[in-house]
């Protein structure tokens, strides 16, 4: 029979994944996989990430979105 998850394991499972959109690849990329360049806050308080896409290698900017 399966043992219940510990609180730490449950937090890791339920932790949201942050993604950014690469316009060149036309797809959402996981933030931990792209090359972080910088981050700014827009007028509405949203985070705008500057990054190098891990797939196409191009410099991009995108809002950070939790999924």
C-alpha cells in the first residue's frame, strides 16, 4: 500500500510552475530552463522577464505566468 506524502513532498507537488512565452518558438517555456537576463515590474505590478530561450537561443521578454 502507498504511504501518504510528507508535508514537504506535498508542497513540492503542488508548487506552481512559472512559465514564460517565447515568441520565436511560439510556445510556453519553463522559467527554470531559460537563461535569466533580468526582471522588471510593469505598470500593473506584473513581472516581465528578459531571458535567453533554451530552445532557439534568442533573447526574449515575457510576462511570468504561474500554471
